[in-house]
C-alpha cells in the first residue's frame, strides 16, 4: 500500500508563491508518473501538473508559466512550485501517483492540502 504525504499548503497573498511537496512511502513499485490535481467544491478534480518517470511534464493551461513541477525519483517525492498565485488558485490540492506492480496498474492519492490566495 502506498501513502502520499503532502505539505506546503497555506495562505498567501495574490502574487505570492507557495511550494507543495508530496512524499510517497510504503510499497512503492514502478512509478510511472506523479502529479498534482485540484478540486473546488462542486467541481471535478482537475489536473494541475504531472511529471512522468522520464521527466515529461504536463500543465493545465491556467497554470502554465506560473507553476513548475519537479521530482526526486530516488526519494519518490514530487514538488509543485507555484508562483504568481491568483485568488482563482484557491482550493484543495491533491497529490497523485500512478504506478505498475507486475502487469497491474495502481493509483494513490494524498489527503489534500489547502491553498488559499487572498486578493
């Protein structure tokens, strides 16, 4: 079983920065990708950014140029550097891990970390 522990959320003024971190522990097998999603009340969870084992990154259009995802493969850790934050970025952010155990894909989610951007 994989556990994802998130940290780094909080309150920041518009234009400020935050850095989210997510550490994966437990029975981690082959990780194919890690990423960050966010979900506001009443909305679907949406991809913010992801990074594959090979280093290929994907970003939501709304955060491209402001957010940067990075990972430490050896430590099974992923970070999300968020700059030029806007009030619209306020929501709960969730860490996600995709992996394969043998031929079986698996997925894990963190419990979420709150980001609040004040105007």
